[in-house]
C-alpha cells in the first residue's frame, strides 16, 4: 500500500469509525457467537500474496463486528466504563504514526516531556498534593502505565526496595540479608479490593493479608491495626497497604485518613488504587473521598476508564521519584546518553523497556474538553446513575444494595440468589443491555454501571424497561402467577 492508497484507505476507515460510533444504538450490545466462531470466517493460513484494502475492509463486519461486545454502546452497563472520545482516537492515530519508543529522554524528548506535563496537569485537575508534581520540585512525579494492575505491582516492588534501603541492604546485590528480609514482607488490602492486588502479591512472591471490611464495605482499620501487630509479633515485616477508592464490587471507599495515619505510625508505604472513581475528583464536590491523601506514597487513576481517554492509559504518581528509579534502574551502555540525570528516563519507572506516546491522547482530550467539559461528563453520568436508582425505588420488588456512589448502582430482586442469577442471565441473553454481577457477603448482586459517553436519560429508561420485563418473567415462573411492576 503506497501513500496515495493509504490516504484513500485511511479516509475510508475514519468514516467507518465515525459511523460506527454514532450508530451503536442500532447494534445488539452483545454478539451472538460461540467460542471458535473465528475459524469459520478467517482462513487457517495467511495469504501468500498481499490483498487489496477493499477486501480487508469488507471483512470487518463479518470477522470483527460479528464477535464484538460493544463497550461504547449506550446499552453497555457492565464492569466499569472504558473511555472513548474522538480527540483520544486522534491522539492514538498520531501516536501510531509517530511509532516512537520513548524509553529515554534522548529516544524521543517530546514523548517524555509532554508526559511529564500531562501528569502535572492531571494531578492539579484532581486536587492532588503538589509533591506529586514534577513542577513543584518536591521530589515526586507521575508516569503513564498501562493499567492500575501494573501500578499496584510497581508500588509493591518500589516499597520493598524502600524497606531494603532503610535496612542498609542493596536490592541489586546477592545477599542473604536481602532474601531474609524479602521472605518476611507482608502486604495488606481490603477483602473488597480488586483481584489485581492478589495477582501482584503472587507475582512478587509476597504474603498478602485480606483485611475484613466494615458496614460501608471499606477496609476495617481496627482489623488492619490488629493484623499488623500480630505480624510484627511473629517477626514479619509489614511494608505496604493497598487502599481502594471506589471498589469494583460496590464502589466503596476506604478511609484514607485513618489508614494513612496508621501507615505513618507504622512506617508502611500507602498505595491508593482509585482506578475508576479517581476521575471523579476533577469535580471538587467528590474530593472528600480523598481526605488523608497527604499520607499517601503512591496514587493510581485510570483516565481510560471514565475520563474520555482511550485505553490504555493509567496515571501513576509517587511521592519520591528516586525510589521508583532506584527500584527499576538497569543501565546498559547502549541506553546511556549525555542528558542522563537532567530529566527522567521513563524506562526506570516501569516494568517493560519500551513505551508508547500515550500522553498525546491526554493532551488532545484535556485541551478539547477543558476541565469544565470533563466535569460535565462525570456529573452527567452520576446523575444518570441516580435516575436508575430512582426507577428501582419506584418498584417495591427491588432493593438497592448500599448507597449509590459515582456511576454505579448495585441492586437485586428481593429474594434468594438463584432468583437474581436467573434474572441477569435472562437480561444478558436478550442482548438488549449488558450487566455484570458480583457477590458480597454471600449475596448475589447485580451491578448497573453508566458507561458510554453517549448514554442519556432515554437509554437509562430503556435499560429499566428491560430489567422490569425480565423481572416479570422470572417472578412469574417462580410464583406461577402474574407479577407485574408495583
């Protein structure tokens, strides 16, 4: 494909993408395929000779769209949002065209420096302490990781290096003292935290204590304090607490103030996973959930969840950038350059060496929407969640589980778990809307998340009509009589 052919193909595809996004309401949110469907529509071997663009384009619907769950459909209410916007798509296009690998400043100066600036912009937008900003000169800074899961693992690895440093042990040297210390480290998180915390503990070969939650589904700080004391008495070394602002199950919030004070008293690193809910802190009225942020050592938010920046884009800040640089610094001759030490080399801030120019999409989105536009987006989706809650409350057959926080509503039919499992299966099989469940304290709960950028009040009322329709069916089947909405 030469440049002229590429221009034709590119314009063709851009028109298709825009038409796809604007017509998502006309597509079933879930595909109607079985595992292995791709074998029927894609040959078993690659073509010997190149094919024309039009043939590839014509296969998009049959191959890709046939098996696509449409995450940006206004009828998608599962998991949490994954962000999408035209400015972010444009940023991804430019990043793909530049195709640089910004592992050092020298490899692509604009890739490093724009990322530093965007991380400072974002920290200011969220109301984070200025010690997380490069511009403050207070030792901290931010970096774009792929996901919050990766940031949790990196926080664990950084914090254990700090423990070794505090004990005068070089983490890069083979030393029995090092392995003795590493074998005694203990991490702590809530039983409501994301599974990625458990995965990080597995990957880092670290003990993990799952702390009980309180009535608000946040971490029980008294239980945390007691467990730390027990572990210290057994000769173990508590080294990190992973707190959550906006849990996946119910969007519960840990008490950062209490946890932070405890971590300061105990000399323990405090990492915060605010993957979903953190984006809401662009709105000042939700920053009370961050009370205690001054005690935090590292903080993570996914603008690719709720802030209109396409996946993948996780924002990760550290109070002391030297700790992360020391933890990951491997410096072969072929990566050295004359400007080392004058400005960060982001390869020292992450697990892989290579990195994409992801800050472009943040730059495009932040400038296109402005802070006010991003606030409007968050507030609109929270308002829509409360509308769905009001509709639930109008029908006495349903109950809302816990309070509505952010853009998530947790609900269930009054009755047993089997009834609610049947309800969500019926709803999803209809392919009209898509919901996901969770289980908390042995109660099966249905999660309704406001996800799509284009979701509006009409879409919420449509979703409610689908829920009611299948509630009528499952209750009729259970009771053998007509159970219409009350």
